[in-house]
């Protein structure tokens, strides 16, 4: 299973942040070989004030 560099990640976002601004970078590794060692990232399902979390932030699947 992938192992994250940190047990928990946390970030504060400035109000009126520019669209596309970096908020947080996460890192995970997998001890497998080749394609099985690839780690892809995605947001979990969640809501903020009734709207999907994905309407507020996005994640780069390849880089975290």
C-alpha cells in the first residue's frame, strides 16, 4: 500500500486566493515495482456548505 510522507496534512487558505494557486502538496510512495509502484491522487467525497469539495479545490492526480 502507498505510504504518505506525513501522517496528516493540513493547510490554511487565504481568503480570495487566486484560482490555480498552490494550497498544499502531498507525497506518497509505494514499494512495488513498475506500474504497481505508481501513485495517483484524488480528492475524497466531501461537501463544504452544501457544495461538493471539488468545486473549491482540485488535485493533480500524478503529482499530488
